C-alpha cells in the first residue's frame, strides 16, 4: 500500500498521530508509557523540536510539535521504531506495532494551534479516562496537567509550557485562566465526535479522508501556500540516476564557497574549513536535496554514521556556533 503524502516543512506546526495495528494495546502498563515518553523527550532534544501538547491513549497517541530545520520523520522513525522494537522484545511479539507509520497534519498557527492543544488534551475526557476537567488536571498521561502547572505532572521536562501558553495570553496567569475557561466551555458544549473543538471540515482532515493528499489545517491562503511549497518539495526529489549529477553540482558550489580544490572535499580532516565544507555538503545533499545518506556516504567513500553526524554539523544552528572559527 502506498504511503499517504506527507508535507515536510521546517519550523512548522504539526499535529502528529500514530495508531496501533488492529487496535491492539499500544501501552500495556505504565512502564511502557514511561519508556515511550523517555524516548520522546530524548528525540525532541536531539532534533531540537518543540512540544506544545501530547496525550497517550490505549491504542494511539497525539502530539502537537514544532519542527526545526530537520524534517518530522527524523523524530518519528526513531520514536516509533525504537518503541516498537522494545515492545516486541518485552512481550515476545513479532510484526508491526504501528499502523501506516504515522499521520501528520500541517497546521496554521494561533487559532488552529489553540484548538488543537485543547483537542489533544481533551482526549482522556472523551475516552472517559477521567470524569471531569478537575480530574484531567491530575491525569498523568497527557500534557494538560503540565500546562496548567499541576504539581508533579509528567511532561514538564519536554512540554514547552511557556510557548504553548502564549497562544492563550501574554502572561502566565492570564493564559492559564483563558485556557481553563476555554476547556470548560468545550466540556459543556462537546459534541459526539471531537468535543466541540474543531469544525466538521477540520474533523474530515483529522480522519484522513482526503487520502493521497497531504493534510493541512488552516485558512484558504495558508492551505494554498502549503500545497505550493509541497509541490516544490516534490520537484526536489531526484531520480536515482540523477544523484551523481546533483552531488557533483553541490560539491562544486561548496568547494567554491570554501575555496577548496575539487578533490579536497572527499579528504577527511579535523575542524578546519574542509571539515565544515563536508558538513555543508552533506546538509545540502540530504536535507535540501533529499538524497539518501547511503548515497552520500558512497560518494564521499565513508560510512553512513559519519554522514549523519556531518548533516547535523552542517545545519544552520551548528554553523552559527562555528562562526567564530577562523577558516582562512
């Protein structure tokens, strides 16, 4: 079965969902939940992503994330893959744990972020894990408690509370008050499908009913721009036969930028201008031109792990940290 189209947009807001195969229990006990959250926290730090909302349910989970320069799948592959491997070893299972990798919806900020934070944190109430908004404040397995400042709430190490509350107000006290008021109003007016938080059109997107097309939530202009950006992303996906041509073009540009001879890029070196040039080359090749790590590794005649490390070093954030170095 072909994978559903997925938009990769650096620095954007995504509602991420992953569901177990055949509705099997994704988390058998609390130890499983702690393990998943530990992996999630480590992945967020490694990828420099921000989390604004989260909820673990019996057979699925929800996350609201802002990505960095890295694409969303950099976190999700290791998170789901690592957890699934540990799950199968622990329970002596075989086969897939997750259904269709994961689903992601590109979201417009502000109004839609507010709705999604509420939607995600409302899940335990809808599933009757808790009976009231007051009980939700002490519920361990979603971000509501951390957001309102409940003592001992899980997720304080990885939920970006400050940024999430900014969607609701300029100061902490006012933001928490407005968030709780809005959640309370949603409790009173909730409908049978999505707790009265999202419109029917948005619910259609959440079900993935527009199969084959990237999912986007926002106003018409935002959706149009997102899909145009996605077309540009597709245009940068090269055929395998084009890889050497694209890599050679990037090599020429990078060598000119760092004043290197054409054969110097493939030579190994320490933290000098050649080393930074290799990092720049790997970042452009993998992140911007979407060329697989294995292909880049073969081109440079090295193994895949060093290429992955060079991609990290070549990111804009890493380059800024190296600005003080003298490459002359």
